C-alpha cells in the first residue's frame, strides 16, 4: 500500500495488548463523578500528574478518571499499566463510554479489530456526540485499509458540535493513501485551518503539505510550510535542507545561503553526525533537456588538499542515474587566492575530466551553468587523469 501521508501521532494501532485480571471489592465499585479538570489536564499533556493524582487512588477515582489514567500511560509508552487501568475502569463501570473507547482502542492495537470495533461502537451508542470516538473507530478501519468506512467515521467526527481535530487530518490521510493527492492536499489545508498551532498534529499537517507541494514542484508553497516548521523546531534540519532546495529552485539564492549557514553551524556543532545529512545535503533540483539533476553540497572544507565539494546526480527519464558530475575544489597555494574548481564526470565505469578550470569563488548559479553545459555536451570531455 502506498502511503504518502506521514502520520506522526501516537497511534493506538501500534500498542501491544497486555491483559490483566483486576478484581475489585464491592465498595470499590462506587462510581464517583469525575473532576471537571481531568480532560483539560490530559489535553495539556499532564500525563504524569494525572497518574499521580488519580491512578494512586483507584478506589475513589471514577471509571472515566481511570480511563484517562490508562490513556496517560499509553502516551508515556507504559502499555502494561495502560491495559491494567482500562480493565479497572470497565470493571468499575461497564457503561462508561470513555472506558469502552480506551478498551476498544487497546483491543484493536492487539490485532483484535472486531472486538475493538464492538467496544468503540458501544461507546458511541452511549455518547453519540463524542467526536473522538468516531475518530477512534475510523482509525481502526483505516488500519485495515477500509477507507470507505474510515472516511465515513472521520466525516461524522468533523461535523459534530465539538469536532475532532485529528479527524480533519485523517480525512486527508485517507485521500493520500488512495493516491488522490490533490484532494489530500486540499484537505490538509483545511486541517491546517482547524488545528491549534501548538499541537503535534499541526506540525504533522505542515509536514504533509510541505512534502506534497515539494513533490509537485510548487516550491513557493512548500517553502512556506517548511519555513513555518522551522519556526516551531529551529533544529529541524530536514526542513532547513528542504528550504535550501526550495529557495534555490525559486532563485532566492540569498535566502538559500541563510539556511545553508544554519546547516553548516549545526555541522560544526556535531549535531548532524547521526542524521541523513551528516556529510552532505541537497541544495537543488533542476532539469536539463530530458535529464533530471539533483545537486548536493558537502560540508567538508580543507585548506590544504583537493576535496569533492559538489555532486550532481544526473538521472534519465526513467529515474536511473545516467552519470555523476562532481566539482573538485583545490585550495590555492598562495595566501589570499581563492583556489579552483575542476569538473569531473563519471559515466558507468568511465571517468572524464575537462580542459576547463573555474575560479573557486564562483557562485552556485555559475557552477550550475557549468554542469548544464557538460550535460548538453558544450564542454568536451577527456580521459580523466588524477
């Protein structure tokens, strides 16, 4: 199944199921009205505080409060306790809608989708205006690739008086997984307008918008998404790399240089060593005839030896790498000089040099023109001699 959308939320589908048998005495079955602030605590991410305040007093906590304790353990990746408190909530009140919803989510995470659907449907019957429950039911169908039923439940969730923010996003995810990219993108923009900006879900939507716009070569809109992402996460180096690519594609070279400087600083600080851009990063994509070119810049700088500074991968119309062109930088022997760039082309097992040398202080746009001339055959190759 092709998945375009990148769901970064905590997914209940992935939770392991750990059954516990909890026996409560009769005085423990008293249902206590939940405190009004526990939902707000959960929405603020105060999971540890919920556990400390309500989980340590199961005899006086209501089924709904115990359900929030179970969900808090889920968010803290403590799945055994999550299942334990979900069972405890059900035993305290078998008609607690939230307890049934949490229990159904855990059942589905364990692979028992039938039981999960049954439990969440019971929760919906008890609380038919709770958008979160329709979203949870949609999630189970989504996990089974049943997009028709998933979409139907997500639409119910967004049309209730207090709609589910996640459901707005998941509608886009459904379209994306059906390869309906245009509808997915339109829906993600709707989701962006409906979601609070300080939530992880908002960032997830921005990621999807940026990726789709970039893949469609809508670099202006993609850059806006990635720029906003870096405002939330200044150390999101992937998004900074995409900004470099967008700005170069748009001809905003000074903006690209600002973003490149951030990457170089991160490289010097050792913050990239275990990332996909530990050694080099993508700076541009462009076409030469029917060839697509991806340009990369290496971080390495040497004052005393020749290094490969730029790499251009040239792909044919089928996406296969046809050749690789590198620009080798050699520092100047004399102090105050800028050094030089020597273009080298690898095509299959053959390697070629060229009877041209370029000033080491050339701007990227000029270097790009060099590569275009080589691909177009305007510069004659010669056997490479190191």
